[in-house]
C-alpha cells in the first residue's frame, strides 16, 4: 500500500504564499511523474503541476509564473510553492502518483485565499 501524506494547506490573504508538501511512502523511480491537482467546489479536478526527477515539469495555465513544483527524491517528497495567491486558487489540493498502473491520491489539504 502506498500512502501520500500532504501538509501545508491553510487560509491566507490574496498575494500571500503557501508551500504544500507531499511525502510518498515508498521510493519513486526517477521517470515517474508526481503531480498536484486541485478541485474547487462545483468544478472538475484540474492539473496544477507535474514533475519527474529529470526536471520535466508541466504547469497548468492558470498557475504558470506563480507556482513552482520541485522534488527531493532522497526524501520521496514533492513540494508546491504557491506565490501571489489569488481567491480563484481556493480549492482542495491533491498529490497524485501512478505506480504499477495504480492511481494514488493524497488526502487533499484545503487552500483558502481570501480577497
């Protein structure tokens, strides 16, 4: 069983920053992408950012230039640094990885940005 343990959510004001962390309970191979998704009320889940160990990185259009994803393979940890947060960033944020064709999701910390 693989577990993804996230931390770092909370309530902030617009323009402030937060950093989310996702610890994966087993070693992640370097070619395995680890991603952050988010889901706001009454909206579909959307990709925020994705990273592989070779620094192949993808960002969603709405966060490009404000969010930074990074990975510490020695710690099996992926980070999402979120700067200049906006009220529309309010959502539950989920860490995601696919291992041996099985989808694993974190519990989803809440991020709330007030205007």
